[in-house]
C-alpha cells in the first residue's frame, strides 16, 4: 500500500487542507510506528539479533506494530505490558490478542515496576528471563526512529505552509521538523498533558519553526469525550477518513478549531499527517460501551 495526500473539502475556499494518509502505509504496522521501526529493524538484523523487546500499555499501537513487524521481518517479539491484571485478559483485549496472534510473548508487570522499566535492575532481570534482545523503547522513539520519521515528508509536500501532527513521545514531530522545508511551520498537537514534551523534542530536533499547540488533549492521554467521538464519526461521514481516538482525532479536531477561529492566514496550505492507530478503535469501543458513551462507527 502507499500513502497519498487526500483533500479535505472545507466550506471556505480560502484555505487548502489535505491529509497525508500514512495510515495506509502498511496493513498491520500502523503509520508512524512503521516509520519508527524501519531503521531499528535494519539495525537489529545487522547486529544479528533474533528477538525484539519493547514496552507498552494494553491498547498500544506500538505493541501491535512491533508484533506484526516481528512476524514479517523474522524476529521473535516480547512485549512488556503495563498492568499485571491483564495476564488473564488477553483474549478480551483486541490489541493484546492481535499481538499474541502474531507471535508476541508477554511479560506482564505491575504499574510500579513498569515505571522503573528502564532501570538496569529490571533490564537485567529481563535478560535473565528472556535472553538476548534488541530493545526498542516505549512508543518506539530513538535516534533511528527519527531517521524513519524524516521520510514522511517528501519533495512533493514542499508547497504546504503548515504541517500538523499528533504528538505522543515526540518522535514523529522531530522527524518532521528535521525534514521540513525552511518556509514551513510544523504544528504539534499533544495527545497528553504535560510540559515535558518540548524538552523531549529538543533532544532530537533543532529549535525553530515549530510549535506545540495545547488545549486539545481532551482530559489527557487515551481519554475521550462524547464531543470527540461525535466529531470523529462526523468527519468520517464527510470525508471517508477514519481517525483514531487517541491521537489523530484530537489533532484534526484542533486543526479544524484553529481554522474556525481564523488562526491560519488566507490562502494557507495545510497538511495534516494521519499517523495511523486505527487498530485501537476496537479496544476503545469496549471502553465506550462500558461508559455508555457513543461508539466509534468508522470500522476498519
Ligand atoms: C504513537 C502514535 C503517535 C505519537 O507519535 P510520537 O512519535 O510518539 O509522538 C501519533 N499517532 C498515532 C496514531 C500513534 O500511534
């Protein structure tokens, strides 16, 4: 499959709004997670590793992506999962059962241990238990990941004035910042609250023509409201573009809100990056059902 830029028709002709369908990059390795894994997989192969180990929560797009990539590129995969109660719930959890079906083995840990997952103590415990492995950090962000996310923008995207993306660990926006053309401005929409993100991004990308726009976190990471779900469903009806509830829906909501408030100048050309994440819809719908909130109707 290939990613392409799809136009989003707006009521106003004064602004051009497109979305890069990086969600279509690969059927099972979601958009930016594919980008972030690409050079890590090459490195792991070159260094003769047979096993990848990484970390994530019960609905993690990254966990699903690593499991699928491991299967496709010939690695064993181990997922260290936050929440030891999930041990008995693999079958009921769409992300974990997907990863399991792609051969991932799990190490379930309590939230307390998960917080210390990068300590030398815990890593050496993992080595004792699982042997040698190539370690990929939570969310997949490291220097090689940014080499991959630098490939999202191409020379065909040079005419855009703004490039907008969702921000989790900052790996995606860092690649966009590094590969942007000098006249372009990169706007990041954090999916979680906290002011640590700017520092994270500065580890990998120069200061300059980029900005984080807060206020569209919808109460925080993986939290959603009826307004957000209704927005996603409506957006899908109008454009046939399915959004994910944790990242891209919040970013697109933010961009639409900024447009309606006159943030962008007349004639502005805006590119939103669809970073994928659609595998999380099934799990989110289970949560929404329990909370008696509206369900996401864009099926994938
Ligand atoms: C992980 C993820 C992000 C966040 O990317 P970072 O590189 O961690 O900032 C954005 N969108 C989707 C769909 C994701 O799965």
